[in-house]
């Protein structure tokens, strides 16, 4: 029996995708082998990665002057790759809206003069700041478009002349995105795209081709992957293959615009219920509520624990909130 899985990530995948993968597990497309057993230099795998990139480009309407890369190490490795690839003048501004945004900021501080241009830490990250103390002459501005632990999301983009770099790990393809507004987008795949293992980087070519910090490791250089079609070394083949299936599923559904409508309707149902209830509370500023992660609490930790236990008995699992917030969290990805 499949459960209702509210895991924050890795998280549930479309059942149709899982079934298709299961059916192909021992013999992919007449090759007599599983994709997990296949050379990444083989024709069938080349077709898989090419098609996955093409579908991602189509679904996100990625302009031609952007690279689409499939890398490893999770979004966390991109916390380092971002400053290592983009530092030229030696200054970067960060908007600190949560735990991961802060981790990105702290990593960057090892390589560049990183500055928190705004933070909502004083309110336990329950809102997205609207005013920013951006500096002149920064290499980039970094934001986290959806804050997985705290349940907030940007509904606007900060105005800046510097390239905007976005961690979209927990809301990529959950809504329409104008890629041309960003210099770089990166996302770990394990929420909306695929099993864990692959990280997507979408980066403006001029930013990638412009050179990196001298100390940038070869494997973290976006240019290394761009020049080699994400096949410089062995890529996370299975995750890329599974992502291809998820993207086909999303295309069939109608793409990011339709997905956004579904996500808005789905999240509204939950928020409306919480808001009319005198039993449950969501502490996030209403205008900044995430469509993907919905934290909520009851009046006491004892009742929270009881809720989580009884929900699990009904087949509603992984509802325990993150330890930094407590209570419950329903992750309701695509
Ligand atoms: N950024 C955000 C917004 C996340 O939610 C996460 C993981 N939950 C990360 C970064 C870290 O991603 P990874 O585990 O792929 O390194």
C-alpha cells in the first residue's frame, strides 16, 4: 500500500513514473540491461541525457544563452561552487531567509567578501524581507526562492544590477519561472525533479565562460561540465534518467503553468483549513507562504506528537516538523 508521503526530501515521485522505471529496471528499451548498468558513454544514455536537457529547457523556457548542467554533490556543493565560479571583484550580497540561505552565505564567506543584505532571522525566518542593503560592485546577489524548513517563498524578485543567483531546490518547476531574470539557478533534484544524486545548474553562458577563481576545483567549475555536456566524469545516470521521466510526466500534465495552478489550489486547501481552525496555526507571514512546505503547530508539543503519531496510523507519514521550527510540516511538492 502506498502512503500519503509528506517528506521534505527525498520526497514522493509520481506513481506512474515509478511504475515505468520498475518496468524498465532489467531491460531498458530493448538494450537488455538496466540504465544503472549502462555506460554513460553509450548511445542509449546519451539519448537519455540529451532528451532530459531538452525537456528541462522546454519546460522552463531556458534561453539559448544559458547552459543546463547536471552535476553531483547536492545543492550544498553549489553553496561553494557559486562563489568559486562567480567571484571576480570579490564581493557578494546574500539575502538570508533560512537555514540553507545562511549555509550558502557562510560558505561564500570563505571565498569572497559575503554580506547579508537582509535577513529575517530575528523573526525565526517567518517572512521574506522587502528592503535590501545592496552594495555597489558586487559579483552577484544570492537568494533562496523557497525556504524548505520555514515554509516561506519569494513572490517577487529583488531589484539589483548584479546577477541574481537562486537556490531553487525546493520549488523548481512548481511554478512558472522567468529564467532570464537570473544569472544562475541551481537545485538539488530530490524534491520536485528526481531521486537524490543529481543537481541542476542553469547558468548564463557569459557568467560561466568568464573564468573562475584560480583555486576553483576542476569538478566544481561549471565550465568543465559545460564543455563536456555534463559528462566530464561519470554522472548520476539513474537520477538523470528518472528526472527525464518526471519531466515527461510534467509535460503531459501541461507544464509549469498548469503545475502552478494545481499547487496553488492544493496549498490553499491546506492553508484555508489551518486558518479557519482554532486548533492549528501557521506562523508564516501570509503573503510569503510557501506552496511547497507548510509548517503548522497545535497548542502544545504533546498534541503535536499525538497528531504525528495518529496521522501515521492513518497512512499520512513524514509530517514531523524540522527541529528548528517544531510542530508539523507538510511538504506538498509537485
Ligand atoms: N537548499 C534548500 C532550499 C534545501 O531545501 C536543501 C535540502 N533540503 C538544500 C539546499 C541542500 O540540498 P542538498 O541536500 O541537495 O545538498
